[in-house]
C-alpha cells in the first residue's frame, strides 16, 4: 500500500516508515502536516492511507483528517497519539478516522488494520471490475437483441407480404 505518514517527531516518523517498508508498503513521510496535506491534495489517488499524529504544531491530526476527507471523501486516515485518552479517541472516531492508536503503537494491530484497509480496497476494485464487465456484457446482449428484432421484423414482413 502507498502510505502518507505525518508526524512532527522525526524519530517516530522514521521508525514507523522503516517498519512499514519492511512489510512491502511504500511510505512517504513528512514532519510538516501542511506540506503533507498539499502533497495529498495534488494527487490523492497516489495514497491508499494516511497515518497522522494527533498533536502537531500548526495543524492537528483531526485537521489533517478533515482536510483529507474534503479532498477525497473515501480517504482512509489512521490517527496516532501519545495522548490516548477516551475523549481524543471519540473525537477521532466522530470525525471519521478509520482507526486510532496510542503510542507506543501496537505494530501488529496496525499491520492488521492496514491489511483490512487493503482487503476493502481490493474488494471494491473487484466490485468495480465486475460492474464494468456486466455493463459491457449488457451492451453486447442489447445489441444482439436489437439485431434479432430487426431480423425477425424482416422475416415477418416477408411472411405478411407473401399472403
């Protein structure tokens, strides 16, 4: 998966990015949330997931989440924080965060969450492919039916004309 990671703590950022890359994820890491959101705005389809810290200077994780959803209503955003109180978790969920993790991150749970997002993406892709296939098949059947009606109409006129 292509993951945009945002955290003002460069140590956490590097650690998380390196760890996820070991599991074949492509990561783009930024300490500047404003710059990261601009990069996302320029090409939202480039990223399957955003992982953002909650408390950062200039722009909070909730603001990153809100802006990401304004750019792409189907954006998947995971919020991480060292301040994992219930109110913060509720705030994240109410703003449509996909998941919320306290620091230190339970890496296995994070991987499972990322896998779930990837599975949902693949299912959606298959559904769209199936829908496209059905539309194409319908168009072919409709054309064949119209041709059949034309042929039947010709046969009928010959039969009626011959009486």
